[in-house]
C-alpha cells in the first residue's frame, strides 16, 4: 500500500507487475542506456523472442518530457509532429495542489490495431515486437491514426530527415 501526500488516502499500486519486476526492468533499461545504440542492435538475432519497452515510473515523473524527446529522436519525427505526448492533470485542492503527468507513447501493442488496419502494410511489426512504419509503402490514408487506441500516431507531410533517408543514425551512439 502507498500513501499519497495530496489526500493521505491509501491506494494499491498497479498489480500488473510486482515492484521487484519493475526494478529489474529499470535496471535493464539503465544498463541499456550505457550501451551504444549500434552495439545493442548490431545483431538482429539478439531481439528474437524479446519484447522491447520503455519503462517510466509515473510516481517520479516530473513532466520534463525527456521520454518524449527520446522517442521523437529515436523515431526521426519532424519538429511539430508528435508520436508521443504528455497529459497533465491538476490534482487536489488549494493549498495542496499538484500536477500529475502521464506520458503517452506508442505501446507497441501485441495485436496492434494500426498494423491490422493498414491497407499497404506500411505499419508493421519488426524484431523485438516493435510497431514500425515504412514511409515508402504509406500513401497517407490515415487509417493507422484512426485505429491507434492511444492517439499517438500522426501523419508527417514534410520530408523526413536526411539521416533517415540515408539510413544513418540521427544520433550517433
């Protein structure tokens, strides 16, 4: 049980994963941050049978947007276009008011509605169960945006970054 500072009520944490499992995932994510991106993804066989994820502790989230910037950078999303967002909510009454932040990113659904609905298979699954987009196959119908249960897919009408076209990493690892 956890006591919140705003209303002093006791609430049960999410029972989807245990605290121990969450800490293990956090340790793995921290260790992965120390490995250069090229080295981590050099061998595609290392992703077979694994599901990649970004772990965010909402109890410690300050709304800085670091997770969103990381996602946008990694996925080569143009300025002004977002595949990730942060929802902020005011909680409590004066003088005990705080902002709760909830980053909303692609959850790479196991049976992703956007992948199933895409008529050209531009939205597809890759190693590590990553939901990916192939701009060469996409003709811009927007079905994936409509089907996304999290509302995080947006359509980029501008030209992609030079680094993406060249197949080079936007951020060198």
